[in-house]
C-alpha cells in the first residue's frame, strides 16, 4: 500500500483497514515501510492489543539493526511471561546467540539460532531457553553475525491484566575482514577470510586498537587430546594472549554434526603443544555444525568429542559435484537401516542440508547432492553419532553482496566531496557500485569493505541509493543503502532594519547561516518568498498595515533542512524623515555633483529629494546605510543663480526640515603663457599652455587663418599641451590664443607666426683655376633659423646653375651640407654655385659659417689649394627681428 502524508502531517490507520485484513484468525509478522523521495523520513510507532481494548502496547519503528544488544529484564514464572521477537532484515543469514543471565550475572542458559534472510521468529523465553523457565530478574544478551531488529514483550499468564513492549538497546557493529585493525571504541564483527568463523567485539571490549585475525587450523595438524578423544573443531584467534575488558562472542565451525543446544567444553592448545581446559563452554547452534562461546582472551581453541561418539568416513567419491549428482561414501559404522543414516551437506551460512539417501550398507552409502549445497564438510550422522567431516566441493560463482552500513550516512549541502565506506559481506575485487543507478568508481579494501568518492552533482540534496553488485555466475545486486545529502538547518542572527514603518514597503536584510537558493522566508507563518543573496544573506520585502511585530524565520526543504529560529521585526507608526546633513554642501554651476544625504527614517523607493529655486535638477535617489542615508546627484545649470538653496526629503511619513546647499559660480579661467611663444611657417610647434582652472574637455583656439590646433591634452588644472600646425601661407605676426571650458573662455595669450627671410644667402667660389666640383657645410644658429631642402637653388657659374646634387639639412645640429659636380665647363674667377633661403624660428641674429669639405678641378681628382681658391657666403649672417 502507499500513503501520502503532508509536511508535518500525521497518519493513524488500522492494520486491518490498511492491508485489507478480515476475520478473527491471528496474524503474526512484521510491518516494513519505506519513505519515498527526498524527505527526512518519519517518526512512527505501531500499537497492538486485544480487540476489547483491555490490553494495549506500542512498539516504535526501528531503522537500524543491532549486532550486540541487551534486554535489561526477564520475568518468567510467578504468573508472568517474557517473549522475544527477532527479525533478520538482511539478504544473508544471521547467526544469533541468545544468553540469559540471572540477577548475579551468571549465565543460566544459551541458544544459537540461524535466521534466514527476511526471517522473523518470535518465541517465549521459556521456549528458547528452557533453563530460564522460572526466572524472575536478570537480563538477556543477544549477539548476531548480521544486524537484526529485536523486541521484548512482557505479559501476565493469569488473566489479561497487562501487556508491555520493550525495545532492545545495543550497537551496530560493522563487519570487518580478517587482519584489519579494530578500533577499540567502536568495536567490530570480525569475519574470517573463508567466512566460516567470526567474533563479535563490542565497543570497549578491547583495551586498545588491535589487528584481529581468525584462522582455521586443520584438524589433522593437531594431536588428539587422548586416546579416547578426537578433535572436531579448531580455531586460532590472534594475536594470541590478547585479553578483553568484557567477554566477546566467538563463533566457529564444527567438523561434526551435533545436537542443537548441546554444550561442549572449549580446550586450549597451549605453547607446550598440550591441551588444557579453557573454562569456557561453547553452545551448538541450530544447524548442528556451528558453535559459539564467550571468551575473554585469544589463543588456539579446540573442541574434542569422545571417540565412541564418532563414526568413520574414509572416502567420498566424487569429491566435487553439483546438486542432483550421486555421491558414494565409504567408511564404517553405517546403519543398514537407511532411515537412521543422515548424510549432511554444508549449506550457506554453515547450515546443514540433508542429502537424499539412495542406498545403505554398513560400509557404503550413496546419496544425491541436495539443492542449496555449498562447499564444506560432508558429515554422516547415525543416530546420535557423527563422522568427522570430509570436504566436498560444490562449484559456485560469485557470492551475493550484502550492505550492512555506510559511513558517513549523510552530508550537508555545500560539502564538495565525501569518501563513503561501504561495510558488508561478499565484496570482491570485481564488485561494482552504483550510485543512483550510475556506476561509481569503487576501491576494494577487503571482502567487508569498499570505498567510493562522491562529488559534484552527486552531492545534490537527495536521498541517494547505493547498491553493490557481483558479476555472474551467482552474484547479483545487494540490498540498497541510502546516503542523504541534506539541506542545512538555517540559523538567523539579525534583521536590518530591525524595525519598519507601517504601510510602507520595506526591504529587510536577513543575516544568518545555512541559506541556499531553495531557502524560503516565512513571515508570521506565511511563506513570503524572499531573495537569496548568499549563504549568509537573504532579503525580503515586508509591508505591514498595523503596528506591532512580525515574526520572521526561514526554512530549507528536505532532505535535511528545517525551519530556523525566529526573529521579531518591529512595526512602528510612520514618522517624518529627519535630514541632518548633505555632503558636499556646495557645488559649482555647470557641474554635476554626487551628494549623500544623512538622517533617519528614510524609506526605500519612497523618498523624494527637493532643491529650492531653479537650475538644480535631482537625479535618481538610492537608499543607503539602512534607512539613514540617501545617494543622488545635483545637476547645476549655467543659469542657476549663485547662493544658498533649501534641500528637503519627503516620504509617506512627511517632509523633513531643510538643510542648505550652496550654488557657487565657477572660478575664472586664465591663460598666462604659451611656450614657445612663436613658430615659423611650414612647421608644427609643440606648445605648453599655462593658466588656471583648466578642465577635462577644454578646447584651444588660435586667431586668424593658417594655424590649426592638434589634439588637446589637459595635464591638470594649470597645464595643457598641444600642437600648432602653421601653414606655408599663414600670415606672420601675433595671434590670440584662448582656452575654452564649460566655465567660459580665457583671456588671450600671444603666439607669433614668423615669416621667411626674403634675402637669399649666396654660396660663392673664387678660383683662378677652373672648378669642377664643390662640397661645403654651412653652420647656423638653429634657435634663430632653420634650413629646408626646398629653399636651396642653383647659382650663376657655368655648370652650377642647377640645384646642388646633394642637399642635407640637419636642423637639429644647425648644419646644411651642399655638394655638386659639373663637367664640360671651365668656370674661373668669382661666381655663385648655390643660393639658400633660411626659415626664421626665433628673433635674433644667426652668424653663418662655411666649411669646405672639397673643392676640385674639372677632372674631379685634384683638390684646389685653399687659398688662393676659396668659398664665401654673402651675406655672412641673418637677422630675424622681433615682431
């Protein structure tokens, strides 16, 4: 059946209605429920009693079984009875040992049961443990190789006077493979490598963490204790000499078939290779081939039987077979009456399975291998006599894995990754693990332990399913274990603001921890949404029509999750805002000013800022610092009158008193100098302008035509750099330079455009010999004039009327190099070879000097002597007057 229970809901329903039970016949059993989906599960109990209502008791639901458990009282006799109900929820059999103790703590009786997977068994204590039939007082101790559920019932044998149910108290011990260290504080159920033996070690039994190992010892390797006794069981518990603080339960196989419940003494095989009495007694289990005993220390233990209780098996043929195959057993002491011979094969979990006998004689038996047989001892039982087991092999595939527990069982949302230890039985190196149906990489530790790592989307909030699978043949899927990734339980620390005015929508910041994108805000029990900011912050808008308080909490969904603590939000009457200051308190016309208004009782989304007069406009208003700050902009037009203005804030609660904001005229713009103050035509001059109150976006202008301004760089309030590009046709003389910003235009500063010199400089050669070539360098003052290759022309000497062959103008060095070669002419005397027009760059006089690099005859090979040959300049200087 399936039922849906709402959040925080309750279901109460009779079993007869839920399961459709009819009639008066007694029905016994158990009820199991699974919670579907990502929830935190249920709190549940089952009540039961007589139909007339005289007797009634209740039992809480159990979600985790116990491996080592106690019932603290027993009442059998004097008109009372005690019952026990045991349930094995596992996919493997559980060997259960029940010990009953009297008031003084002495064991009265013991029983060993084997509960098949899913088996439930309920009995009176007097049925399970006959020696406790008349015991009032004492306690019951139960150990199990696989965790079980258990309940105890008390009732009256004399009339229907009372009925009581008691749940067990105990611990879950994880199965642990041979040789691994047992943690003393947690204990373990250590299983031998071949799974034939185990030892249940409760928490605190070991004095320290110890590596525990159980090893089977071949019976044939030990001597017989005496001529009249034969060894039928041996087990080596290591490390030898280990002593326990409290007794531990050792279970081990027998190589003989004994009566269930019979008690056999444990012997110790000491270091002198002799047997001695241990003082411990082992109880034979239901299968007849397993015994268990409480021991207090480790050594090599053995069980011996009188030789006259044993019969001889000398051979089994074949020694390997599958169910349905015939087997021949030879030996002595068999009965010719086939009904008295029991051929017992080993079954799963050390149970005995009887094979069908097909022929019998005193020395030979034939039987068929039964279904369910596994590899183990084949034992012949005749009456109350037993043979010592002979190994018979049944080929099988992989075991079926079983999960008993996982650790950890849960994690909180936000955990990035978790290593999960899967504990159980039947694990193999080739076992696979699925997590929510997808393969998860598993690390094999041993037959009782696997490790997986989960991360990423595997850590999303949910109840995740873990299954271990072994491959065929055999194998299959284990039971399912659940790993819960839950939402955290949120915690609230503060509200901001802690109070709001009624009737005004207010954004409240909720601070705390454990918030997620799935967190919801609850106001007075009503879900109000809310906005997730981060793991410590939520926001919610609250509107309250009445004064008082509103209770605010937040809630995270299942799994995990839950509702936080509650904080009170105070709702007050609306009050007018209070404006205490404005910063800055002044601003220039033709500017936009960012202002902060401080005060109290401002309202987000409902606060209006007003400035008196005209020419000042207010930008968007944003609330800050809770309700104590407003941020906005004042844009001041150029037409805004200078002087004080009144600034107020208006909310639904009213209008504040005014504070003063002053509109100032901008500081005057000045231009004090341009450097350099002059430049020649056909040049680009880098200039620096100096003044005051320059601003970003300033422009520079030069009066007149022929001078353009390059890119303007405002280096600061007092400095601008740019370039003046002077055309060849620009008129010489003074120009007006101005700077313009939003505050206005500066007064003029003078920049002078210099003209070219009108008189050319002649390069003259005087020689009595014919001149064929010249190479000269003219030096000049680069701060007064510059040269240009465009301003060099030829002279009047024969062969030198054309422009010089080479013109090399170096203004940075103040030099002009000219050279020319002619042929076919023979000029002599004084004549001009070139004319140069210099470009003025500054006022002053530049001397001109000439250096003769070469002066040759018409062959171009012989230099003319200087003197008498010479080169001169006319004129020998250039003067640039001040404009």
